[in-house]
C-alpha cells in the first residue's frame, strides 16, 4: 500500500504539473514552495518536504519527501494538503478553483486518491461540492465535449496500462484513435503521445475545436473507439477495459457520455469473452487467498487437468510476467465453434475442482466471493447457461459431510 509520504509527493507534483501547464513548471514550483513556507508555522513537519528548482531536473522528481513524514498523523498531513489546496484556489480566480480540484482528482490516479480519501481524510469530490455551494455558481459544472474526450481516453490509457505497460497502452489507444480518424476526420484535434519522450504535459491533448462538433457525430466516433478497443483487447487475449469505465469515471462524465449516446458496455461479448472474464475473476479471487502468481499457476494447472477429452475446450493461461500478475488467457479451439455446452462444462468443472481442492471452509468462502466479484451480467449469463453456483455449494457441503 502507498505510504502517506508517497501520496504527498504525488499530490504536490500533480499540483505543479497542473499549474505549470498554464504558466511554466519553474513558476509552478516556486508558487508551491512559497505556499508551503507560509503553512510551515502551522505544520512544522513541512520542513520534511523539498520542492526543487525544475530548471535543472525532471518534473517528476521536483518534489523530495523524507520518509520521516510517514510518522506524522496521516489526517494531519491531509489537513496540510487541504489547506494548501484552498490557498491556491483562492489565488487563481473564481472558476479556476473548481477545475483545479477536478484536475487533481483526475490526474493523481485511483490508487493515490484512495489513500487520500481513506487514510488522510482528503475528499477531493467533497471539496469540489463545497466549493460549488460556496461560490453558488452553477456554470462551474459545465463539462465541455473536449473534457469528455480527454477524460475518456485518459481513463482507457490507465486501464490498458494495468493490463500491459505504459508504453504499450499509449501505442494501443493511439492506434484506435488513428483508425477512427479515418472515418471521423475531426479526431485530428485529438493526439495521444508519450510525454516521457515528447516532454509534453498530458498524454492526451484535445483541441477546443472538438466542442463545435455535432454531439451525435462525436458520440459515434467515441463509440467506435470503444468498440475497437475491446475488439483488439479480446484478440490479444486480454479482458474488456470498457466494462470497467463506469467505476473509473465520475457521474458527471457518465451523464455526458449518455447524452452523447455512448454505450459503455463490453463489445463483442461472445462465449470466448465470457470464459476469459470468468477465469480472470477466479484468478482475482484466488489471489486474495494466496499470491497472484500462484493463483495463475493453480488455475492453469486445473484447466489442464479438466482438459483431457478431445471434446472439451482447450484453454491455457500464458503468464507473460508472473511476478507482476500479467497474463493472457487463450482458447485454442476455433472460437466460432464454441458451443453453449462447451462453456457450461468448462466453467462448471473448473469451479468444482477449485472448491474441492480448497476444502470445506475455504471452498465455501471462494464461491461466495466469486459470486460477489463476477460482474452481474457475466454471472447472469453463466447461470443462464446452466452453471448453478448454489448447487456447486450444496454438492460441496454434502460431499464434505459424507467424508
């Protein structure tokens, strides 16, 4: 888990990143350093934070935080970040304050935001809401089409990066946008680049001309990008990233996407996708009991054990980087020839083998966690196929009693 010192460093570098985009990185660093000095009388531990001169170093390394900061009460450290944010918001104008908080929340990343909220008591969403109420300015809530495109693509990048790597994610999403641009030339206003090499500010840049595009046409373009993203992911043996968008986008953005008629569901959800998503969920659940590399190994072993008949599906898991939990699920059979019976039998046997292997108590816990973890539409689908999770539980209990 991330330490408060790590989160503090990321929070400050994100601030400098945002301010520097409108001014300069040097000016942003000086500004943050000045505000921190003002707060040092109230929060003496700020002396453990150093904001360096960005003229001589990379932006990502401009904030140095000593590990001793981890000994400070996390909530007190959170109060420091909140006070710093409020002071900066008060100095950048009426409307800019709202967007400043929003950008921090969007750019800092899900893992850092979770620690901010649960450990350091820094609720950026709440700060946004309070700011709106205090300013009583409804026009602050306006989200432009360019904002939607930028946030959607940035979220896709983050989700694909979790399955692959930063470099692969940037190349992967850039190709999807380039392909869609052939049909929707206005996407020329959208660019995806690797800022580690281009020295830019954001991986995703969207020109304001996108705001003038017909909403329906823009919606169609975004829908195409999502469809091609999932289709390409499935062809490479990875899971859908589109289905995870609702949990990574705020309600404001989800509403805007709905207004653009963009459907955020998995595209091309066939039996192969159902199998892969189910197996991936099984691995995730087992990883909570043991390590993820071992979970991958165990499921792969059980798949081979149940894969002895020539009529069964042949499924393998290719662990590309086991220590990092990176893997691909491959179905050797012709995916067009996969039948309902094949899928039901494969899932049923795998679940039964896992429950039997885990034993009575752990087997029961596994089924319960699996039911809660598998997304509803996938769970409903396997139940429609005849995979009865309740009967697996019952059969396991009866077998245990008989023994």
